[in-house]
């Protein structure tokens, strides 16, 4: 029971976020090179361990508040199915493995980036998550660090446009998540104090601005990918990218984006658009 609860508390469904580590090597057209693939895989595994550690730590700290939430009260730590001691031990072990593992495999910069990610998340779960705007920025920065990890591990330079698109898209998703939480639970749910500082209008403004920035800078990035050759697939990839954002925006508007991973795993149209976008992206890189 405790083992199953620990695995659930690591939230493996959310590890899909760590696929961002392949973005830089894929965009550079080097992902399938054996050395780059191995380093990227190392970064992915390290980020999964680091994020699992953070999820455990977050549930340990939030266990009292989670008991007042209609869904989160069923989390293993909040419900008592997993002891605080066991969760703490596993969280520490995962964090150490995420930093030390890449170092033992010869990486010098990736351990520092993983450590920076862990420090950022520690600040977030202990303080920033209760501070308006800073909570949005902290979560979005976590997405950016995931993407940067792939470039750092593979020693591939990272486009400024790519970083901007990643940051803006992450802010869009995070603001949408907060909006859904606010619509569903209101200001007085007691599970996330920072929600008291937001209004529905403000969060709509944030995710509206963020999606606009993401679309504009994706267009600039697509043009950059086409430099030196045909930019047809890069330009065409803007279409499924925009449709992906619009499809997800519909879920935000309906207040259904509290758990982004559930939307990704459950929306077949969203998945199909993602496959089309990825196919166009790969075709551009290979052209």
C-alpha cells in the first residue's frame, strides 16, 4: 500500500512535462545522434527524479490544506496512506540522485541546472506559491528549465525565440490552471492562499497576453528554423500550434484546466493536433 502510494505521490502522469528536454536537440536536428540521444535521455530521467522529489515535498508541506480540498484530500500523504517519514526519505533520495547521477555520468553543467531547478521549486513550495504573480512566474520558470536541460546536457545552443515561446506557453498553461482553480473552488477553498489575490478578469488577462506572445514568437522561431533552406514546414507548423493553444484555451474558459495533464491524456483532438505539429516540426528539421 505504501509503495503504491509513494508512486502515486510522484505523479508519473505529470512526467510528460519533462519531454520538453527533447525540444532543443530535436529542433537542432541532432536528437537521433547516439551521443546526443543518450545525454538527452539522461536529462529526461534526471528531471523526472527531480520533479518527483518536488511533488513529494509539496504534498508533505500541503497535507493539512489538502485535507480541506474535495479531491486533494485523497492524495496518499494527506489521507495517511503514506507516512511523512517515508515520503521525506524518498524525496531526499530522488533529489540527490537527480543531481549526483548526471555528475557521475560525466555531465558538468546539467547537475547545476538540476540543482537550480530544485532550489527554485523549494522556494516555490515554501513561499512563492502564496505570492501573487511570483507563483505564476516560478512554475513557468520550471518549464523553461526543463527545456534548457536538454540543450545543456547535449551542449547545443538554445534559441532566444525558443525560450520566449516556452516561457509564454508555460505562463499560459499556469494562468489557465489558476483560473480553473478559482472558477471551481473560489477564493475561500483554503487550499491555495494565493488565489485570494487574483480575480477571474486578471487571470484571463494573463493567459490572453501569454498566448499572444507565444504565437508571435513561435512565428519568429519558425522563420529562424527555415533559415538557409525551405521554411515551408516551419511556417505551416504555426497552424497546428495555434490550434493547439486555441483548443486548450477552450478548456481554460470552461474552468476545466485545473489538471493540465488530464487534458493532455484525455483529449484526442488535442493529441492529434500535437502529432500533426510534431510531424511538421520534424519534417522542417529534416529538410
